[in-house]
């Protein structure tokens, strides 16, 4: 049997690969385009003399989603997904546990990470702080019971300026029950595990469910349904005058 046989791949399928192009400034919804009103939070963008078009404003604000090499980056993330799927969520192979997939995905993020969690462990907060040295990390953290962890998350902003956390000690009105971690709008983890090493290690033993999502439409849906409304909070429906600050 020949080993260098070409794999079938129809380049026409690339025409269906339409990752999100822009993020809403207020709710961080991932959208194919945004011209006027965000369909997720209802924020209205108002054109000004300074910014007579939406495109320039979003570009200057860093809200357009572009990658150094989209195909290469997508392949990198897809490899992580394949490894965790092949190890059956980490249960059949100790060489690629879910925690490794999470750390590799955080390490591979090129633009942003969005997540929701109930509780947070020091180990994973450290991983997020490290990730936030390179990319924007935004998270909604509910159920923070320890004062030390709350201080760790809310103080020391200058250690990781790209880390943006909204932390609550209880379970706030806005908190979504679905736990998600979205990497660059291209890949996501969803399931019952929180941002704690205990949760992710339980998943390796089948005691928590973590599913990796690589369907871009579903990744966007998870982000816009579970993260964005909570991230917008009371700011939903505001008007944004497009100026350079
Ligand atoms: Zn929005």
C-alpha cells in the first residue's frame, strides 16, 4: 500500500469557511460584519466626521479579527481538537489529557480568549495571566468564594493588562450556566468543567464533561449566546459615538 497517496480535499469547501470578521466593542459578540447596530447587545454605533465609515473605526479599535495565517492557525487548533478527540476526552490516553489540550489551546491563541466559569483556581489564573501577555483574555467568573482569589483577580491589573475579568462572589443574574472557553472564534471547549484544575482533571477521569467544538458557526453561537450578553451587562442598547477617544 502506498503511503504518499494524496488525500481528497475539495478547495471549494474553503468558500464555506467564513470565520467572524469583527467583534462588538461592548459585548464582544463575534460577527461577520457590523454596520450600525450589534445584533447581540443592541449597541448602536454612530458615525462621526472623524469616522464616517464603520470599517476604519473597527480597525483602529483593534476589533477586526485577522490572523497572521488563518489556514495555518486553524490547522494548529484543529490538531489540538483531534488529539483530545482521539484520546476520548483524555480518558483513553494519559498522554493528552484535557488539561494539556486547554494549556496548548491557550498557548496557541493569537487574538483573544473568552470564557465563562464558576470558580477559578490559582493554577489556571496563572495560565490565563500568561496568555494575556500576548492576547486579550476576557472572562466572566462567578462563585469566587475566596477573598485571596478575588484580590488576585481584581488587583495587580498591571501584571497582565490584557486580562479582563468580571468576577462575582455569588452567581450573578447574568451568569450563564454553560461553561465555555472560546479561542480566537475558531475553536471552543464547552461542558461542565470550570476554570479549575480539579475540574479539568476530573474530566480526564470522565467525571466532568468537556467537549471540543471546531464548527465555526457553533463556536460563534456559543460565544454570542453565553458570553456576550453577560459581558455587555447593563451596557446593552447603549449608543457608541465613533471617535478616537
Ligand atoms: Zn454587541
